[in-house]
């Protein structure tokens, strides 16, 4: 026997705002969170643009003592979780705590502390680093802090599968509830990777976007002929997933029902995306959802603005959706919030859920010169309102070929 799974709470810390309303309003307005990076090391970078979280003061949420043991990515996650719990009006009894868990995604964990430690040891020749360095840097710190704060005694797992990390975290949390292991799951991702070492490493890989000379905020151009790469971002998203029967009994607000999850591998190349692997993953999600391609009303694309990635995703969508692909709105919100790596799958799934809630499709901004090989309806530059959306899909296709696709639809009791 399987159970229905619904989303009842959502929290967002992002380059477009630190709550769901600001985040989605910014998306619909086509507002960019990509700006010149304000950091002491920025002048040493060739690529000086990024999507940073702004107006986030850790002392508004944590004491000085707490901050000594909570890295920036964990701070983001805890604040997003606090929002999600309040949004869901969630309260767990002592008896319910063993059946509530947390699954999070993160690629880099507390890399800021890690880099500080390297500088202390190898540049300044200090023999000591922060006493809590291990606890600050470990990838599972964010999930563990959430588990401790909310007394979640169920599974506490962190996924690190590059760009699909948080999409897989949400999908696996969904299955925990669907198959009866848990009743409530916190799920999402968190990333704070805008550090000197990480930025230089991505520069070396030659996948970062060239800064737009007229407007730094227009530098990420998914599906455009003149796209030049991705823009790194930071932030966190936490969703509250619940057994539908439990949510209904307590009168919870329900955003949507999570109905499909595909998680498959390209198994072809460590960096090159593959349309066949992606299409298999989309088909897997559709099969679990019991849906046909024509049932999907909107896709939030992975859409990183890399030369190969956008073409391969276009091909994958065509392979699966056939004639329906030409009618299907698809947009890449990375054009505005950047690529949050381990948190990007969750933030894009959140954007999809909010799109369905508001019957409004966020645009792909900076799409003034479409690539002929990317010839779908990518909702260029201007969002669309009053569009009936009953079923939405979110794609996450990662380095290493680790693909994840999530499908949600309007909940009907």
C-alpha cells in the first residue's frame, strides 16, 4: 500500500528575497539577483558576478555563541526551515517525532570555514584552525541542525549529487512517506559557495558566464544564442512534506501533491549532459505519477545557460513530449536566481509549486536572441499570469550524470 504525499510548508532564503512572497514576486517581475560580488577577494576574480543572498543578518536569528558552531549554509537552512514550519503551522508531538525526518542536499557544505582553515595553515603558517572546523564544514551539518532543533528522530540524510542534490533529497523524502516509513519530512537544500577558492575553481572549468557589459544582472542567458555559461548563487529552501491524510486531519494548507519522482543516470560522461539519460528520467517520473506527457502544464527547466546543456535538455523534452513540446511553457529561473548548486533543485521545485499556486509562469529572462537549436516556448523575458496550471515538472540534471525530475499536481481530496 502506498500513501499520498503533499507539501504543506515552504521556506526560502535566496538572491531574490528571503521569503516565498518576495522570491516569487521577484521571479514574476523578471528581477535579477545577479550582481557584482561584494567580497574582499572579488578583484582577484576574472568573473566578478554572482547571485548573493542579501539583507541576511545572522545575528537576527542566532546568538553569538550559536554562530560559533553554525556555518553560513547551515544558517540559511535553519532560517528556511523556521519559515517552512511556521508556514505549515507544524507541531510534532513526542510520539510523532520518530516518524519525522530531514533530507537535505548540499554540494559544498561549509566550504567557507574550510578555506579559512587552509589559509591559516598553509598561508599564515598557523598550527591551529577553528576548534569546531569539522562540525562547521561537514555537508550534513545543515540537516543535523534542523533535526536537532525540531527533534526529528526519523532519518537524517544529506545528498551530494552536484546540481541534483536537493531534488533528490525531496524525491527520496517523498518516498519515505509514500511507502510508510515516515509521516512528515523536512526536505530541501542549502549552499553557500561564493568563496574565493570555489569561484576560482569554477573559473578554471570555464563554465561561468561572461559578464554582460551593459547589465551584470543580464549575464545568465539560458537558451539564448549568445549564452556564455552559468552564474553561481547561494541560498536555501526547505519544504514540509506530509502524509496527505495527516495533513487533511489537522486542517493544513496544502500547496500541492507530489506525485512523481525520477532518479536515473546518464552513465556517459562526467560533465557532458546526455538527452537520452534525461529523457529516461523524465519518463520515469511520469510513470510513477501515472501521467501522460500531455498532462504536464509547465516545466521549470534545469536551463543552466551552458552551450551543451541547454541543447541537450531541449532534445530531451522533445523526445518525451513529442508534439506537446511545442505547446508546453518551459522556463529557466536560473536566469534570475543563478545556479545554487546543491540547493538549486529545491529552489526550482519551489518556484514550480508557487507557479501552480498563483497560476503564473515565471519567465526566462535575457532571452532576446534565441538559439535555433533551443526552439521551445521558453517564456521569454515576461512572465505569464492567469494561466491554468494543474501539473508542473521540475528538471535537475547534474555533473556526473545524476538526474532527478519532480512532478507535482493540484491536490484533490
